[in-house]
């Protein structure tokens, strides 16, 4: 890259680590900026990258929710001697920076940050005093400084094996903070309308970033539920719409998910959520629809499709039954019709989802969706595929010790005729291999077996106490007797 490019420190939050690179690359495409990684250690919270200028760095910080802060790098090193030598040389060789950021009228503040190791306040001050060669001539302002300097020591990722010396030492000027405040602003705790499967604010924001949602985009969620994904897309300027087969959910007539709430409020809706966050003008509509029988005109086109399909665990996977024949005289035109539903196989659901995205995404548009799986069975060969869609990101989120889900990001790369569409099998599945069926029925240990095992363990402990001559208290003895009677 050009010698005129500048080096930066990206400080990421140490959660959802597998999503960092996907968000970073997505935002680079959204804003059209170039970059160069200076390290391939993507698990570390501190990345070193090169950008053409500060404006590019600020663009990234203006959308990233995984980013804590971004700094202009002045120096870094694996040893204190190397670090101080590089920092001193950098300051001496860049007089323009000294004039701009170390002037007598420039107030400043120095923050000492350590990762995986705690420093006392006295130790932090000692670290600052080792940099007495810096030409800091302005006043100190700890509340509202014009320039914030950060001294960072990275002591590895394992808290049980902290190295004797830091892995890396960094020093830089704070440019901007990331958008992590949106996680709190859009928190489900204070949202008007939520349900059992409402998506976490941080994950929904990450999905909107990976979908390249930009102001004016049309964003669609075919399994909208309570509209959590639409909230994040609208927050980034997209016009949002959705569909769902659950009439009761869309009309907020289902049972409340908050334990302290007995009945739904009359004004609960997806629209009220968007109004709560100042995005009511970006709400298009939501419709009750069966995804297995699309209602959309062939020319309808979306910029992004973001969705979290039901897995059959906390929400049912349903579709409207298709009946070949209708009995004569069973109903007339004036009667209300409530269509019966049947199970919507997960494999067929994802095949339909990719078909839908291939038809209704514009070229370059993205489909972002979650796919659940059992970790022992995962392989990239079983992921959904479509000849018009290219998989550009694949990030994992653990659910339990045996299950996880992956956030898949597809980009529409071509447009072919329907007769040429090809969707390879998602999995050579039998009914017993369905995710929901295996989740509930093929557990290593059933609930009853687990209770019996724990009761047996408690009984063994009681017998061991008696053998050692220990007399349990009255309350504990009663509890042990009760557990023994249950076990017997």
C-alpha cells in the first residue's frame, strides 16, 4: 500500500468475536474504502490496520457496533525498550503532528488501559511518567480534553495463564468511539413490543451491517415476528417491511413474554417500536403471509433480506396446508376461514428462502439469515447453496454444548432464469435428523435421568456423612430423608 497511508488501532469488544471480521469487511464494502491488515490475529481485541486517511477510519467507527474505539497508532512493541524507542522516533520524525496535537493551547488526557491484567492507580501513573520525553506542553483536562492519548498493554487472552511480560504495548491518539451505545439504546429491556424470540439488539445491529443497509434501502424480513431486525435496519436509515404467518403475534394478541406483564397493551406493535426509536417514517408495513406460498409480484425487488427463521424450538415452523380437494357444502362465502397449518420442514424452509432471495434481491443485494445445527454434524458442505447467491460470511454463535447457529450472509451475484435455478440438498435428511426432533429427543440425558442421577449423588453423600460420623442438622436431615424417599 501507499507510504502515505496511516496506521490505526481498532479496539474491539471481546464478545461475538467470530462476527468481527464479517462486519469489518461488510462495512468496507458499504463505504467503499480500502484497508490493509497488519496482523492476522483476529481473535485479539486490538487490531492494527492501515487506512488511507482519518476520514476512512471515522466512516468505519460511525457504523461498527463491535468496535469500542479507534486510535491513530503512534508506536507499538513487544518490549518496553522497543516501544519507547519507536515512540520517541515517531514523535521526532513527525513535526507536523507535534505542532497539531502537542501544542501549548491543546489540552490533553492520557489513559492507561490494560487487558487481562489489573494495574493500581499508582502503577498507571508510573507508566505515564515513563513517557516524559513526549512534548506535552498543553494543560491537562481530564473531563473535556481536545486530545486523548491512550497507553495500552495487552497481556494475552487467557486469564489463567497471564504471561510475565505483555504481548504487545501500544500508544495512540483517540479518533472516535464505535456505535456500541446503540446496544443500550435499542435494548429489549425498554422496548415496547417484544416476544419470546425477539433478537438481541447487538446481534440485530450486526445483521444490519452485514446486510449493507444504507439510508433509503428497502429491507424485508419474511419471518418478522416482533420486528427486532427491522428496528436495527430502520435505525441505519432503511425502509422496512415484513411478513409472518402468526396473526396473533403481528397483532400483539399473544401472551406477553415479560414475567411482570399479564396482558398486552393496546398500542403494542412493530410500528410502535419504530416510533419509540424515532424511525416511524421508515415503516412500510407488515403482512400476515405464508412464506411457503409467496404472494409477491415477480418484479418486487429488495436491497436486503434479513431474517431469523423459526427453528421449531421456541416458535413453531408452520405453513398453510395445501388441500387437493374441498368437501362440497362445508362452507359458504360468508363464513370466516381459518386455514389449517402443518409442519414446515427446516430443509424446505431454507430452500424456499434462498429461492426467494434469488428472485427478489437486486444484484449485489444481501440475504442475512441464521441457520441452527448440531455442532458435531457441521460441515460447510451441508450449508444452503444457490447458483445465484454467493456465501460471503459465515459466523458461529454457540447456543448449548451440543448446538449452535451460524449467521450466513449471501450476496446475489447473478440473475438466471427460474428454469436454471439449482438448489443442492441442504442435508440428506430423514425425519429423525430434523434439528427440532434431535434437540428434544436425542439428548444425551433426559430430564428424568438427570434428576435420578442427582438424587443418587445426594444419597451417596448422605451415606458418606454417616460413615464419617457427621450428624446433619435437622433441616438438612429432613431434606436428605425427602430426597431418599424420592429416590427409593
